[in-house]
């Protein structure tokens, strides 16, 4: 049995990153909701970004292997849905890491008129920092991203959707 | 595997019927993958399918916990027969042309937007959590789908004709969404469920607004076809299930 505090376990779990955006840890993303150590047993609580997020199974197994590698055998990983995940939980540090990785956002997506076409407020191109950008599709390479293109440098880029 | 038709836990049956709507709709939408009208839309349909599949996984998982006895979400998805599925018949209707897929999706998105909002305050805390999350996603879905319905309805003669035909053909399956049976009434009483009848007004209002933008006429009163909640399905569900379930039926319990 390993004796540890909540904070020590949290620190260990900083090794666990989002498999689709590996510059972000699950804590950066807000997927890691809670760590509670009690009498040597660890309870880790996580929440999915999107209902169908296919990364959750992998995240769960990486939490398990990180804990095991550090000598914890008595642990459980619980998934909660409430309160629902929101991009508001992403840290400022996470947003900078995202931009440096080439992903803009999170920015809210609003329809232009009655659902045809979209506009995104404050979407800045992560490559040239121009705000002359437009949305190509509200649905991108993963559930949490939209596909954008920059009118200044002409490059396509991903936008983390505000949810 | 024993039959699930005998499933008597009302709370489980209630969660399962909404899970079935999402599972069957996800399977239908997935049929578009690699066949979408354009690359971006192909990806969008796959994303929307994945959202519905996620909601289905969570609801079937919750239902299996309520059933107990070691039942899993996979058992419920892959080991039940057609008669044991309790989805509304709208979601099992074939994709047809892209206009039919969009009409079916518009009807479901507008419905689920209201359904999830109402279920988000359910006395069943797990159901409420799943619903609150699904509600956010249904807003995206509705926006995406209504954009297409307007684009097609107010587009060329060809696209308008197809969009109108899709709405006309699928309208007869929308009444079932708001039908209340004994289970619904029991669940409303216990604070777990939703009064579906109260959703039909706001639903029609939302659909009418999109239809007006899309130059689409909503059908007059037509004879409605239901029965899905009691396990009486159209011929299409059996074909869908045979494709979805064949691996687990052939090799029960297979994992990889
Ligand atoms: Zn740029």
C-alpha cells in the first residue's frame, strides 16, 4: 500500500494526456474532476468532454496503469456526467498550449442567419494570429473540434468548440 | 441469454427506450460514413452518429445497472431481439436520399432538444446528468440539420422537391414521439420522466420555423404510425439489427 495525499496523486496523473491532443493533460482539459485518497484507497473521478468521446476508455486505462506503476493497487475510476463538462474548465495555460499546438479556441459558434452558415467570435488563427478566419465545418477531426480556415495565411486549422 | 421482454423494472425500461432511440439512430447515421455528399458532411454525420452512440452507451449502461444481475450495456445492445427494442419507429426508417436523412434528423433533433432539457431535472440523478450533457449536443445537431433543411428546401427545384417529399414521407412517424403510455405516466408521477405531450407544441413551433425558412409546407393531419415503444416495428429494424448484431450473435461475448 502506498501512502499519499490527494495532491500527490493529482501530480502523478499529470502524466495522463488526452490521446487526441497530447499537449493537454486530463487536468488541463477539465476531464479530471476529483482525486480522493482515503485509507490508502484512491478514487479518481472523470467526466467525458462529449457523450461519444472515444478517448474516455483509453484515458481510463492510462489512469489505471499510472496508478499501478506507482504502487497503487486499491483504486477505482468513476465517470460522472453532472455537472456537464464545459470548455470553461480549461485552464489559461491549457489554452496557450492548445494555440502553440495549432488549435484555436475555445470559441463559441453561432449561426449567422437561421442556421445557414456560422460565425465564430474571436477565432484567431493559431499560425499567423490573424482574426480574418472563417468556419468550413462545425464538425472537425474529433467531436470537440470544428474545421476553420484562415483568410490571411490560407492555412486550415482546428478550433476547439466552446461547449 | 434469457429474453429481455420480461424486463419488468419500470425505471430500466424507461431509460432503455430512450437509449434505443439513440442506438438505432447512431447505427443509421453511421451508414453514411464514406458515402456523405461532401467530405465535411461525411465527417459531420460521423460526429453526430458518435454523439448519439455515446448517449446510447451511457443510457444502456445505466439501464443495465438498474436491471442488475450482471447484465451489461453490450448484452442490451447485441442480445435483444427486434421485439425487445423499444425505439420509436422514426429512427429505424432507412436513410433514403440525403433529404430523408436530414428530415428524420430534424424531427429527432428538435424533439431531443426538448426531451433532454426536461430530463435534465429528472429525479434519477444519473439520467439527469446524461440528459444535461446530451442537451448541449442536441443544440449543435439541430443547428447543423436545420441549416441543411433550409439549404435544400430553399435551393434548386430538384432539392426542394426532394426535401418536401422527405418531410411528407416521414411526418407519419412523428406522432409517436409525443405518445404517452402507462410507463410514461408512471415515470412522470415518480418525477423521473417527462410529460411528452407537453413537448409537442414547442416541437411543432421549432419545426414550423425551419420549414418556413426552407419554403417547405408541413403536411396536414395524416394517419400516424407508432408501436415502436411496444416492440412493434416497421420491417426496417430487423435488417438494421441483423447487420449491427451479427458479430455478437455469431461469436457471443467476443472481445478484441
Ligand atoms: Zn493564418
